[in-house]
């Protein structure tokens, strides 16, 4: 019988000529459709192989009457499933194609309460910025062309002046990320020389990317001073020699040493730099531009403060608290920035037109806007400044709709929650906010783990978190404009059961 069934399986070429399949080919392309057809045909052939295995298993039974009864029942059930699989081939191919479309780069709703979520893309770009970037990159642009002079220009020119006006730097540039900015700076200014850095600042920023390793990759030699918890100015003074190429201060933005500890300030190292003639570079990490003391954060220096204190060069991230794209900004004294720009590694680490366009837009915001306006216009800062009361209102809008659909199967409530900055930034600071808690209440409801998975696998994925056995959706990281879609997508999940 299996041979007859095998003959019923249509060939790929025959299926490609079906009207519904030809529509899919026009939408997805022949290669993708053909691949899905072959996968579905293999699945059907697999059904036949399973039938053969089951038949062989039944033949091994000793009771022949029992074998015949079971075999007849099994054959009828199988033939029905087989015919349904054949009839549903076009539909199955369509579903498979659409499922594959959803496995690539997608928009998600971040309901984790982690603002700079590395896995979810860190700082979101303002919608109006994204629209402007799309306009710029969908055609040709003056990325490296000076329109006034009619000759080749510099891609940093579109935002360098703005950075200098905002931070007080003499010159500036950008590379692909802050790790690249530090590596390039070390390579350009200290290759073949010693770099003095405190033992308490030899940090790892993630993925085993460590300051000592970066120094070595930059062609420099690490000169450690002080201890893990205490480093004095005299430690630096005693270490400076004719082999010293750089004084490096690394802002420990992803951890804190508290208690019996001491470190050397930017101002003190800047003065030592002047006295010795050794360049002083500070890796600031997050690159905060707005004074956050009114939000209870007093130990995070701004880029402006570091440059004003006398740092020759400062490196910081573009996609953390700056609120822009992934980039490493290098700003400071012109003579050092010029050296860095000319280094061969600069080309390997250079930014593309998307990043250049985004950086110009974000720095223009900092140039034009007051701190209060920035907290409204830049998504990361807006989330940062979001209050518990605002989050409770957003959560109530969602819960008022969800409760009816949840019925007695789920308990849905608005609860206080704490959020975090993430991305190795402000590790000790917790934001008081609010969010939605969903708890299963009946035997036919989804479990907490299933709820998390179902929300994550929605057409517009909603990424939440499991905390203390409950599924939580934190409103700190959900935008106002995402609320209608969150309501719609959540209703799908709360209608489902085991």
C-alpha cells in the first residue's frame, strides 16, 4: 500500500504550477517557495516511514486477531491524516513561509524593565530620527563630500562641530563602538609605550572584554598602580617614566567599590598630565550628557565635566545614556584627535552612513534642547524620567481590557515594580515603577513559563520576565504608542489554554 501512497505525493514542479503556489512565488520568490515545498514533501514522506515502522511493530504481536483489528484502525486513521496533509500542502507551504519571515530581525515590545537591554538593541532611536535617516540613506548623500567646496569631505564633519559645541571639546570623531574607541586611542597614542591604569579600574565590560587585553591589543604595555580598593596620586607619580605613553582612567560604570576605598580624580590626573607632558585619556563608558542629580544619581560625571576637569581625550558610548546609535565617540584636544584620525585602524573601525546620520540627529538635539526638553525627546531619557504614576496609568489601560478576557483563568493586576538601566550602566540604581502581573489561576490556564513563551512568540513579540513565579510586564520600557498593540497582542494569549 505504501507504494501507492508514495505515488500520490505530487512532484515539486507540479506544485509550483498551482495558482495558490504561484501567488506565493510572486510574494516570496521561487527559491524560498521551492525550499518550503521540499520540506513539506519530506514531512509527508516521513509520515509514510512512520506508518511502515508501526506496521512492522504490529506484525511482531503474537495475537493475530488483535493485530488485524489494530492494523485496520491504524490504517484508516493514517489514510485520513495522509489525505488531509496532501490537500493542505499549499496552506502548509504558506504557513511555513510566513513563519520563516518572522525569524529574522523584528520589532519587539520590551516589557522587561531593563532600559538599555543589550539583547533587545539597547537605546531605541526616536521615530522622527528613524524617518529622517531613511530619507537620507535611501538615496545618495554627502557622506564624504564637501558641497561648499566641491571636493572630498570627512564623514565626521556632519556631527563633529555639534559635539564640540555641546561638550566643549576642540575636536571629535566616532567609530563603531566604545571598545573600538578605546582600542584606537591606545593604538594611536601609546603603541610601544606604557599605559598607567589603576588596579581598581581594570574592568571587564562583558564577553571577557577586559581593559588589560585592550591595552595589549593596542600595542601598549600595562603598568598597574595602586590596589583594588585604593589608588593614590602618588602611585601614578611614581610610575611615570620616559616609557610612559598614556595615563588612563576608566570609569567603573558597571560596578562599584564601596567602603574602604579611594581613587584619583580626573582633575588630579589632568594636572599630573600637564606636569609630566603625558597625555591623559578617560574612558567614560556610558557618556552621560545631562546632570542626573535631580533623579538621585550623583556619582556619574558628564562628558562636559570630564573635559572641563582637564582630560585630553574622553571616550564614551553613543548607544547608552546618550540615547543614539551604537558608536564610540572620541572627543578632546585637536592635536590628539588628529593623530587618532590618521591612524590606519581608524578605517577598520569607521562608522557607516546610517550611524553618521543618526549621530548628527542626536547631537543636534543636545545642541538645540534644554535638559528638560531632552528628557522628553530622547527615548532613553524619557524612560529614565518616567514616574511610577505614569506607568500605573499605562498599566491600568491594559489591565482594564485584559481582565474581562482573562476571566477566572488568570489573575491580572497592576503592581509596583523596580526597573534597571542595564547595559553596564548605573548598576546600583533601581527605578521605582509599575507594571502588570499575570498569574495562572486554573487547571486549564497556561503556566507562568508558557505565558512568557506565548507572549514572546506573538506576531509582535512581547518580552517580559518571570519573577517569583509570576509573569511580569514592566511599563518603564513600554512606549505610550505601543499600548494599543500590547492590548491587542495580549488578548490573543489570554484566550489560549493548555
